[in-house]
């Protein structure tokens, strides 16, 4: 049995803070609705946990009805930081859960092939993450935003979600983060802390995240 934990909290500061980006409507549904429906249709996912404090149970139930969902789901409360939200979501998955796919609610274009490939890689290595190779030239900034040097991009990847783990591995990794009082923004960083290898899985299609207003036209076009 595998579960998806969709992290749907956050302050949306880079969207201006006035609106929850996950509730913005794109192509007839809120952003969260597209993400949720994608994982509901993913063959390797058996249950879904929505981690959210902005919408109450009634609002989530209304959205679920609109989506005509097929898989069992329930809600967990968001935490103060992303890692706390993920922790709360992990406490809510079924005891029998083997793999957990942690997904940004604001990443609604993740393909079913990417979900399947990341699940498969995690079943072998214990941890895997969707990612794309960095293709832009990267510069390190010095004082006054002047270029200090060029960074070799050959081994660089930009990680995305889903980030998939055997449940016991990510629980142990996040326990280490909590014990050391660390703050991380990426779940694979917790695995690095305990020496757990993480497989990089190339995304087969664009998999952007809604972060700033300029992201919306591209994501709307991809959803179409």
C-alpha cells in the first residue's frame, strides 16, 4: 500500500501574501484540485492525505465531490514549517503504508509517468525524487551582486516533487531533523542527514510549481 501526502499549506509570500495560491482557479479548478486529481488517478497510489489549514473539512469535502475522487483521503493539519506539515501528514497515513509520495500542492502538472517512475525508484533504493538537470549557466554572486565565478552545472539537478520514501526511512530522517532542531525546505535533505541514498528521477515533462504570479500563465497552458 502506498500513500500520497499533498502538502497544501504555506503563506504564499511570493504570490504577494493576499491570496492562497492553492485556491487560485486555473482551467476550472483551484490549483490544489488539479494536484489532488492527478494523484487520485495515479495507479501506484492507494490513499491521499491533504495537509492543509486554510480549508476546513467541509470545504475539502466539497472540492473532493467536485473532483469525483475514487481513492480514500483525509486531512491533516499544517505545521509551523513545511517539515512539520510533512511530519503531520506522515502520522496520518495508514499503518500498512509502504511508500509515501510527498507532493507540493502547488505543483499541479506532475505527470503520471513521473509519479510511477519515482515510486519504482524508491521501491528499490528507499528514497527517490523527481528532478531536472540544470541547463542554465550558473554564476556565484560576490559583493554588490557582481559575478564571483561560474559554477560547473554538469552534476547539478533541480529537485521537484514527488519525493518518495519508504515510510520508515522518512520518519527516521525527519526524527533526526527534529532532534537536532534543524529547519529544512526539502525532504531529501533529511535523508542526506542520516546518510540515506536518494535516487534522482528525471521528470519526463515540465513539472513547475506555482510560486509567483508570473508562473500562472505557463501552468495554465500546461494544464490545457
